[in-house]
C-alpha cells in the first residue's frame, strides 16, 4: 500500500456533532458529517475512543473493549457508520487503548476481588516500608503513579489517571486478549488502528526509584516493546495488508521509531512522534509559556524526516490532536494573519514525506478555546495541574495564561459548523463551551476558493496526484535561515520545492535556491502571482520544476 497518498482525518466524537440534544457528540453525528469529510478528501477516519467508559479521561479509560458507550450510540450506529463511510470510499481507524484499562473494567474488578488470573493482568506490587508506594514514579497527570489498594499493603501501577490501571504485558493472556479485541473490530470492518501510548507497554523487570527523573526512562521503548508489537501484528492486523496502524510514540527515539515502522520488523505502519512539538517548552515543562524556537522546529522536523527515510521508517505528519493546543494559536497567528498562517502551516507539513493527519477544525483554522475561568475547563490533566499550580502559590494570572496556551481543552471545544450560538454542534447545552468566534470561523465559508478548507483540499489533491509528494526524497534547504522553512522533494528527476515564511513580517528568498525552470503550483496569497523572491507575512509556496 502506498501510505504516502493516504490522508487521515481525526475526529474527537465528543465534540464533533451531537444529534440527540444531550450536548455530547455521537456516532450518528459522524454519519451526518461524512459528506463533509469526503469533500475534504480524507481516506481514514480516526475516531478517539467511544467504547464503554466512565469517561474520567474522555474514553481513554475503557471499561469494555467490545461495546459502544451509550453516550455515543449503539453497535447498530457503529455498523451503519462503517457502512456509510465505506460507501464513500473511507475507512474507520479505531483508537485502541492497551497500555491501561479503566479500574471499572471487569478485569480490574475481578483482580480487586482477589482472582489470581486477573490480578496478573495488572502490575501490583507491595509498598515500601512506612506506607510509601513501591517507587517514586510520577503519573503523567500528576501525583504518584501508584494507586493504593485499600486494606492491603499493595499498590497498582497507573502511569496516567488513578482510574487507568496499567496492563501487565508480560502476561501472555493480556497480549492474547488485546489481539482478540483487534480481531473483533477488524471483523466489523475496521481498517485502521491507532494505538494509544503504545511505546509504554513494556515495563522493566525490576521496579526501582528513578533518582534522575519521573520514571519514564524505565518504560519508554521498554525492554520487550518490539517483541510485543510484533506479536500483536502477527496475531491480529498484520494478517491483512489493507489495515493501517499508527502508534502514539511520545519521547521514543529515532532508532526505535525506525524499527517500529520499517516493514521488515512487522510491527506498525507508522508512528506519531512529538519531537517537533516540544519546541515551545525546551525545559521539558509543558506548562511553562514560551515562544516556539523556530530553529529547533526545523531541526527536529528535518532530522526525523531524513533519518526515518534512511532507515526505511514512516511517520504520520501532524500539527496537533486532541492533546495539543490549536496550531494556528501556537505557532501561527490567530489574529490578523489567521488565514495566511493556517494555510502556511498546512503547506509546510503536507509537502513532507509521510501520511498527513488532520485534526477536526484544523481545516477551517479553529483557534484555542480562550477560556478564562477554571469552571470552563473539563480535562482531568488540566484540573490536576490547576490544583498543583494553586498549591505552589501561582497567581490566577499566571495560571490562566498557562492553561490558555497549553490545556488540552483548547482543541476539544466543539466543531464550528456554522455561526449560530452553539456552532451547529448541538441543540442542547454543549458538554464544553463553544468558542464564540464560531460567528466568523466556521465551515460555511468553505465554498470560497480562498478559504483555508479549499487550501487543504488542494494540498490533499496534489499529494494524490504527484508521486514526488507521496514517495519522493526530502532535502532540507536554508537550514540556518531565521524566517524561512524550505525543502526539496525529488523523485526520478522531478523536483518539488516548498518554501514557507513562518513569521508575520516580509522576507526574501535568497538567490540560487530555485532552478530557473520553476513553475508555481500553489500559493497561500490569492491574486497577484508570486515573484519568485519576496515572501509576504506567512506566505507559503509550492513550486515544481
Ligand atoms: C494518549 C491520549 C490521551 C490520553 C492518554 C492516556 O496520550 O491521546 O488523550 O489521556 O493517552 O490514555
Ligand atoms: Ca449526543
């Protein structure tokens, strides 16, 4: 399969389209909007989890891997969705959360009740003397990574929320159970899987304190990770060439990322790596507000592009998802140059080597939420961090500035279909507030040839048309330039150039970069043709020779 000409569209069902007025998006809502996604040109629809769950982490706490959460609909709705997508030539990609399950899952409940078979599904250890947890590891959402089992001297590991108990992948029954779940959904016609935090499933043999950090170095790309993924591949999706998979791999290194995705390893089709997004918190603390470092962004993007190419690995190309702020607010300009910068960012990414993934609302340039009070936030991580910041004595001003830039809720506000009060998302009260800028940022302007939507459509169409985009090599250009990100793609003598001004001032493309015979393919400024030299604020061009 040519992964390079496929497009993934990510749907956060809770915030996509509500059809029954309860303020929560649902599967019928996705069905209602399939034509819209088709119009854009996507091939795969990645839906974040809609399985039965107490929703402490919006469905990433699965309580039953084989049933649809009633908030989202029924199995019949799901089957209808697969069928309706199929009629339009699109496939479903499900989100499989296999590092942990909800403590409400039958497995955990049986473990709690003392059933030894299910106790071994989890990572349960005795605490240290003095009532301390087994290690000093820190949960990704704050606090200890160990949950106390009442009435015992034992703890269970939870790298995320206390309601998300880590599964013990050393246990072959756990690995078998995960294969069975994937097979169950494949039989229902699912043709793609996104594996949640899958680079964390292999834990070390010995559980010890991390004297130099929060513990993540012991379990990121852990000792048996490749064996586990290979086994999952062989036992489920790997039997069908038509199925594509993507692993969420925050903090994985290049060597492992190549191995995860080189077809010879028979592990995954591609990964999401996040190195290019860590450029606005160089100190490692994501909550610290800092401007993004352009040089680091270029360096990370190109290093990964080139090394993955060399090693035969494959990446998904993305600017954000449901865990990251909106890119036009983060790296672009969500004010004066919102349209130009949104198109520029799209151009910069969609010319690269990989499989693009577009997050709902990105194609219309949606912005951060603009929340000003903690009562507007819903995300468990944000609420935890808020409490921690309060305890540390931060002022409200500092706290809201940080959350306003960084919270995951920034990308979770409802999809802006139209300019009415609830943006066409719901007739009821939305579970999280709609951004009032839906009055002027919504899908209704997509017929306009100069809309952001049309720009995405063109980029997608070019990728499908031109092998140099879907299969060509990547060569970075102007690596030291402080304003311009530029690269060349080449395939069998054909060359494509992508040139992007990442800032709000004008700049000039140095001489000698483009060959004499260049021809403009795409520009994000309508009207006057590009002069081959000067770049207006956030101007981005694609040129062929
Ligand atoms: C992934 C998900 C995120 C979730 C976490 C724990 O990072 O994308 O939303 O909170 O895993 O499952
Ligand atoms: Ca609903």
